[in-house]
C-alpha cells in the first residue's frame, strides 16, 4: 500500500524535524514495515509492505496511518469531516444475507451537471498509482484510500431497486467494470437489484450500471461484507481489487459512517448544487467492541519494567482504547476498528503497549549460555532409521492416518470405549476418541487400498495416547494424556504363512539396521487383534514391546477387509535400546572360497526354525551361515510335518574345502537333525 505524506497532513501535523526517511523508520519500528520512500511530484510516498497490514484493517487508509503517527509522536489527530444526512427513505434496500453482509447503506443523490475532479484529488490518487475516471468514481476511490472503507456509485437510472445481497444463481454471467466476463457460481456473493446481479459483492460492480458523463441520478453504496465470502470469490474469479483487499481483512460496520460522511462532504464541496434526496441504512449485526482484561503483573513481567499508570492510559487512549487501570488490573475496551479479530487476547494489548513504548526501550538482560557437546550428526533417531529400513530396504509405503479412528474398530482390536482418551469436537459421532494403538487406523488404510491392488505393504510411525491419569508433558508442562511413539506395519496378500515369515524378516531387518540391542521374540503375545495360531511376542530384555501376527477373520471382517490375508507387526518404540557403540573389530577378508550345500528334511511342525538353525551352527566350526530357503506341506508329507529346505555355508580360513570335507559336514548335519528333532532326508 502507498501512503502520501501530503494526504496525511490533512489529519496530523507531522514533525518538521523528522525527514521522510526518519518518519518511515519510526513507523517501521512501531507499526508496519515501510519498504521504500519515493519522491513523487513534490510529495513523498511511503510504500508499505502489505503483509505487515494483514491483521490491521484500520491501516488500509490514510486516516489509520495518520492515527499511528499521532500516537507515535504524541500529536493531536484531526477528526474526519461530518456531513448533513438526508432523510430516511424506504425501497432502496431489500433482503440481506447475514452470512454475507453485516451492514448495507445507500444514498440517493442527483447532480445537474457533473463537474471535473478537483486537482488535489487527481494528484493524490495519481501519486499512489491510481488512475482518474471521472468525478464520482474518483471521489469513491478517494474515500476508500482515506478511511479504508470501499464504496461504489451506481447509475440510478440503470438500476431497479431495491438492492439485495445474496448468492448468485449457478451459471449466471456478469460483465464487470474492467470488461471481465465473470461466470458466477452458487457460492459467489452478489449485490442484485430487482432484476439481475449488479456487482460481485466486495469485489467489483457491473458494466451495465456504471456511471457515465450523461448520468444525472446516482446511488451510493457503502457496505460491510464478511471477509470469507469475498476472499473465496476473488480466488474463484482470479480477480483481486483494492476493495476486496480491504474487505478480506474484516472491516467494522461503524466505518460506513465515516465513508458516507466524507463522500457527501466532498460532493457538496465540489458540486454545491448536488441534491441528496434520500438514504436507507440497514445494520444486520453491528461490530461490538472487544473487551480484554489483564493483570499488571502479566504486562510488567513481559515488558521488563513497571510503566506508570498515566503513561499506559495515555498510550491506550491515543490508540482509541478505553482503559480502566488500577494497581493490579487493566480492563481494556478496543475501538470498533480494532475489534474485528485484531484485539482478542491479553497478548494483543501487551503488543500495543510494547510497540508504542518502544521495543528499543525495553530493558536489556545479560544472558549466559552453557554449551554442551553436540550429538553425533551421523546417529539418526531410531524412528528415522526404521522409516528408511521399511521404505528403502523392505519396499513398504508409509501412510499417515488421523489420530481418531472409528471407536467400533478400536473396540474390535481390544480397546473398549472406557479405555480411550476422549476429546470434544470430534469430526464425527464415532470419532471422538484418540487412538491408543496405530492398528485401527492402519486397518482402515488397508481396506481403502484394497480397492486398487490386492497385494501391498504399508507402515505408519506415530503417536498413541494411553488412557489413565494425566501427566505433565515432558514433566513440566500442562497435564496431558500419556503419549508414546509406536510402529505398525501390514503386509497384504493371499498366502498368510508367507506374509508372516516376510514380516518376521522385516522385523529382523529393523533390529539389525537400527542397531537395536537385546530385542528378541518368542511364541505368544497378548494382543487382542492377533490370530492365536500365528503370532509372536516381541520383547526388549524381558519387557513386552510388540506383537507379530496374522489377523484373524473376526478382525478382518470388522475392518472391511475381504479376500486377502494380512500379517501385522505392532511395536512400541519407547522401550527399545540401541547399541551405545557398534564396537567395530577388524576381520580380514577370506582368502579361500566359500562352499555351500542345500538340505531338504522332513521335520515336525512344532520344531521352530530358530532351534534348527542353532543346532546346525553348532555341528562344525567351518559352518559360517545357515539360511532358510523354503518349506512344503501336503502331498506326500505326513500330517503335522513339513519339508524344510535350508542352505549351509562353509568357510575355512586354513585350507581349501574339498568334496570329502564338505560331505563329512553334510553327514554330520543330517545326523544332528535326526538325533535332536527326528528329521529325515526327503
């Protein structure tokens, strides 16, 4: 936004001893950021960063900036000119949608002969980058750039009052003043007369009702449109105007009076014979003044010193606030132009006092910093390492789910309603509790993705919330439910046993590449969602930290998962320990080649692979690795047994392995398996 110093001089006498650059510096330190100072035709224009005005709708006009300078320098602020109002009439305003408009004012007037725009108005508009378009349009723009309230002038003879505010009918086309043919939707706010839309509310009027040199009867509109609908309309139309920029910030309804008075004052000044024939004013909901109460201790502790009551009262009163101040409390009532969302909290009043007092005048405090050794930048957090393992090494897709899954699904996996952390304002009646586990949310994701592919793997790492007494967050903040970080992954496909073994392999990858210490697994697990015939309990030392299992039909039905098997791993990341150091040791690369052989043996189902691997490794010191290849059931394999294929890798550091030595080890392995487990060669 551009501000003319000559224009400001109508309302405040700026200090003669401050140069334009110094004025810009002072305004930047205390109010808004001035990006540039430019001399234009003997005037000086301040170019203000619009982003710094976002929460200050009162500053989108010269009068608001003049008020700030008056407060900064302790100068009097001249009032805006008033004007005699015409008598009230009916029939100019129709229905007003309260979701779009809070006030709508119309003034009917006539001009026998339209005069030219005064030179000072043209000059000031041109210096801030605005063109001139005839007297009435120029006066409307001049009012907007003075008080920040947009107005619009219609040709009265091209209207069919009353004017109403509502949403357009879908498919309506409207040619705007800039020649743009806008296609309106049912969500576009419009001003319409008795026959058709005549303006996109808060954005731009139509060409069909524009004023021209031949017109003699006119209608002035000054309204308060709500910011949300105006902003949405500008985005849909791809059209942003000076008027819409101001409405989007949220204007107070009382500003309409300033705009109407100033317009009528200027009109009578330029065209003394203008006839003001009637006015209708409808207020749907007036802007209420915001009220904030704060303690002196709150204010003084944050500013760093106790300001005098007289000084506080002076600053707040100059800004337009009403303030009741005693030794302990401030009761502050904001002016309407600061009550549309700008001033709502005690911190907002604190900011007003601090900026006018001067940030550069706040007391300085000597601080000390204790430096600690920086953690190793090569050691990533365990959840980051696990994400990389699952995404890059295991080929799984990460998902992020909402923390409020359906309560019936949480109950199905073992968390009834009385064991959940509930909260107000849930997105749906059955989603008013926070998840104690990531499993329900991931099951929803599985059911959703099954519409696209029958085989996939997904995982999620996120926060879970445990029911029970609240605890101070991090031991020193506000009480919150106990929170922890967990992992859950799901492998989806047709063959359950294959998925289970693959999930177990993924768990082994996590343990190895995340350098987890003292993690193991055993039969069992108490997760309510786990299939009793295919599950493992995961432990860190002797502490249960998770479950690996297939999902039983009951859980799959509850989640809407049909026609596939799902292997699921749930892991609590909190109790996991990582190796303090990798304790690297040197081992030379073998100079002699490895040798391996495969064995297929028939063994009872109850014999775990872990026991078989351990037994084979102990047969001979030359055995360096034992690998699982696969297994087979049915057919000729006896019931309760499986045909298991394993690979034994031999490595000698002293001599080349011969077929005889390999055969000896092979025979010893077969004998050990038969002796310990009753296994026999296939």
